[in-house]
């Protein structure tokens, strides 16, 4: 069985766990790979040096000429991000439940649910660059050029969450197949999720 390394695209024979070219984990073939991988590769890669988009899986940035992904950043993978979202969901669920009990039901439930999630994410993204779940997992959200996330990007990231959900979760699964571990919402907002030092 031949698989391809999701980081550099090199073919890897047999059941090897690590890529022979870049020594990174080789993801097992899944039934969704044929759907997700072409979408992910068509969106291109963001240069870690200048933030330009490099078409396909190019190694050198056409804007600055540097190696696109020279291990400048350690990207947070799918399962780390999934666990961080799970932690955030528990925290947010507890707070929202207490608010709903205190305020009452009806349309308040919808307002608390949607407004609470937006406020929770925006407050933490713009002040610390990470929600408590991401902090617990040692991750941070940044712009593709390495700068802190902006207010506009935070709004676009929520639009991206909606888009990722409307694609039956494929937008989220892209994190497992893109070289920089980016979901559809990351592409829309121009963000990266990296592991802190």
C-alpha cells in the first residue's frame, strides 16, 4: 500500500509511520482522503516568512524566494485542536447552562448559546490569542504572517466555522490533510494555529 506524506507529499511504501523525506508522521489512508486532499492541496500553502500564498504544494515562495515551510512554526494538528475544542465546549456549556438557568428559557437560550460562543472566542482570541482549551493544549492562533490575530480575522474565522460546518465537517477535516494544518476557517480568516515554544 502506498500513502503520501501530508507534509511534503512524498510517497511512502508499506506501513511506514514516518516519511523518508521529511521524517514527519505519515497519516493512514482514510475513506475521506480522496475528497479532502484535492481540496486542501488546491488552496495552497502560506509562506511562513512573508505570508504570501504559494499555489499547490510549492516548496519555494514566489514572493520572497525562501523555503516556504522551513520549520519556522510548529503547526497544531487535528487531534490537538479537536481536544482543545472539546475542552472549550465543556467550559462554554457549563457557563451557558448557568446563564440559561439564571435568566430563563425562550429566545434567551438561542441568544446565550450563539452570543456566548461568539463572545467567548472573540474575547480570548483578541486578548491572549487562544481560548482556554487551546491554552491547555499549548496552542495559539496567529495571522499567516506571524502577527497576532486581528478583529477582522476573528470575525472571518467565525464565518469560516459556519462554512466548515456546512461542508459536512470537511472544512474541519482539512486540518489533517494540509501541510500547515489549516482548516477551511483558517484559509478564510488567513490564520494559522501553532504550538507555543
